[in-house]
C-alpha cells in the first residue's frame, strides 16, 4: 500500500493536464450558455405570471357569472363573491370563491372589476409584464 502512494507522489514527465487555453475555452463556452439561458429563464417567468393572471381572471369571471345566475344581477364589486348570498326567492348560495386571488407580483393590485348591474355585463382586468389580461 505504501508503494502505491510513493508512485502517486512522484511527479514525472508523462503526467498531463489541461492547458490554460483549454480551460479558457471551457469557461467561454459556459459563459455563452449562461448568456443564452438567463434571458430565456426570465421570459419563462413572465409567461408564468401572465398565465396566472389569465387563470385568476377566468376564475373570477366564472364566479361572477354564477353569482349573477343566482342573484339575477351582477355584483357591484368582487367582495360579495366571498360571502353567502340570498336571492329574492330566499335561496342561499355561496360563497362563490373562498377568497379573492392576489395578482402576480408586479401586477396591478387587486384585479380591477367594472360591473354594470343595469346591463348585466362586467369586465375583469389586470396589467403587468407589458400586457393586459381582460375578460370577458
């Protein structure tokens, strides 16, 4: 066993390693790959925030539609969606959402809602990441 370590400690002419230029090429390649990957990762994050906003807006629009079907009128704000509602026939339903969703980080807070009780229409929107999500 001792002879193994003696052979390892002897530095001979046949030992080879990487040259400085080879190491610099590897570092350059890693740098190029990082320069490509980082912007792509940022783009993926922005698309995820947009997808979250779209999903939240669809959930809010569904809850408003169900509320309107039960009450016969769209709500004036989004707050009634989180409470039990009693219609003119004394029927209770709800809450239509457990809580109002928070928009993605960096987006307008909270989701904006414009409902017209006389026309029975509504618009839910949010802005961020250079885009606006609006339903319906």
